[in-house]
């Protein structure tokens, strides 16, 4: 005989159960008054012109006029850090956040209702320490995004971890060595995604159990090997894509860099769109995408034709 599981609800002592859990009392408290709340919106999904799919645009993502409103299902990116690398613009911190906020506003426009955002970010400096992720969270909430959580990417298994520990074996000035980065997760308007076209889930049971944890453990990737100063591993966008999208949906990276998000999209049978202001990195991303497809010996969803414009076309 099957025992019916007892429903749980919010209590002053907490509750270990979460199946059929009634948390309405908690969310109706004044704690949530100052945060964006879900909107009652109709699901709308506009088509991106075929010529703009599987393409990297060599221009700023501050204006993504190539993409209609409500046309992208997931945005995954790691923005430039403005710390003096060759692709950075040496902006003031306020100017830097303003630039990012212009991009985040465009992301909000192009996402479908319920569309997700995953921002990989590391905090900066030591004198003082700049909690960059906190400022980005503030700006995203200000725009109206619903925060879903933050994932700690534990990079401690990577070879060659930092030895910048400040005063060695002394309380004079010990320095924390960052072995983690953040992946900030948001959605637009609603927490739940509609799937009117009944697209397929591709995540496995083992992946789901692992990717829904708030700590992810996998190594960083060599900048020298990839050819870009700050690449994230393909594993990072791969996990985000598997967890937050259905098959054949559109993944956007507004700071495409070396093309890691595009390769992860191909690997999972999704379409990609990217933006990158550095022409050399556009060429690098195209080259790496082409090499990956040759390695696969399969065009998957499309036959990618790399050129200086970053164009691609669908198979007939």
C-alpha cells in the first residue's frame, strides 16, 4: 500500500519537506515588498530571421537590433572584467556598470517570458576587494529580472591555483585566494517557462541531480590553449543550456569571446547567436566552431559556414 506523502508548509521552525510544500505564507511577508515579483504575462515567442541564427555579430551587444523582442530562450555569458586585459576599455567602475546595464536591458527585451540568464562573474581586486557580483545583482533586480539563485563554480581542482596569499604565515596581511567564481541565475517576468511547441528535454537524470546543486565542481580552462585571455570552459554553458532550455531553442552570448557558448549550443542541439566587438576573437570563435564540427563529423542542426561576418545557414 502506498502511503500518501503529507504536505508541508512554512513554520517558525522551518520544514525539511519540500514536496507539495506550501510557502505562500513566507512569500506574502513584507520581506519581498521591495523585490520584483512574477508578472501575469502571455507567453510570446518571435522567430529570429534564419540568416541571424548561428551567427556571431562583430559589434556591441548594447544594441541587438538583429534580434526581435521575445526571441531568445537563454543568455549565457561571462562579461569582460575591465581589469586591463587587451580587450578591456579601461572604464571607471561606474562607466563599466553602465555599459553592462545597457546590455542587460537589451537581454531583457530579447528574452521570451520566463527566459533565463546565467552570468559567470568573478570578483575583483584586494585593495579593496570589489564584490562585482553584488553590483550586477543589484542592477539586474533594478531592471526587473527575477533572481533564481547563484551557483558557486569551484575551480580548486584546476592545476596551478593562486599563491597570492599576502603575508606568509603571518596575521599582518593574509590574503584570501579565490578558488571560485559565481554563476548568477535570473529569469524574465516568470519563474516557469512555457513550452507550447513541446520541444524535447535533453538533460539526463544524473545531470539534473548534479546541475541543480548550488556548487559546481569542474576545472578552469587554459587561456593559452584556447587563445583568449579569459575563456570559461565549455562545461559551464553546457550545464546552463541543459538545465534551462529545450532542444532546438536559441542561446545568446552577448560577449562571445572565443566561442565556448556557441560550441556548447552545437553540442546540445541548440541554435546560438553571439556578439563580439573584437574582430580577431570573432575569427577565433569561428575557427574553433568549424574545427569542432569537423571533429564531430556532423553538422547537427545546421551546416556552419564561417567567414569574416560569422555567418551560418540551416540545412534544407
